[in-house]
C-alpha cells in the first residue's frame, strides 16, 4: 500500500505533468496559429500577385484591341475622305462646264 506521503508526491507529480502538458499544448497551439497566419498571408499575397498579372494581361489586350480598332477607324475615315474628294472633283468639273456654258 502507498503511504500518504507517496500519494501526495504522486498527485503533485501528476499535477506538474498535467500543467506541463497544458503549457506544451498552449505553445503548440500558438505556433500552429502563427504558421496558419503566415500561410494565409502568403496565399493572399500570391493571389494579389496573380490578380495583378492577369490585370496587366487584360489591360494589354484591351490596349491592343483599341489600337487595332483605331487603325480600322482611321483607314475607313481615309477611304471616306478619298471618296468624298473624288466625288467633289467630279462635281467641280460639272460645275465648270455649267459655268462655261452659261457665261459663254
């Protein structure tokens, strides 16, 4: 049979062991929280970086499409100007003929 002194010593040791386990668990929990926080920060940063890259690609694509559209509009405008000029030149000749007939 165990003496009261041995029982008290065993209880004290069990309490100390339990307290040590609680402290170890708290420490492990803190470390796990810190790791999770750091991983979350890294994941968020990676997502931000990826979003910036995608945004850059979208902007570049939009700029390229805008350039192409500008060139098409410019070419169409040049063609319209050329056609209008040709039509106007044809009308000048007709106007000169009318003026010459009416004056002479």
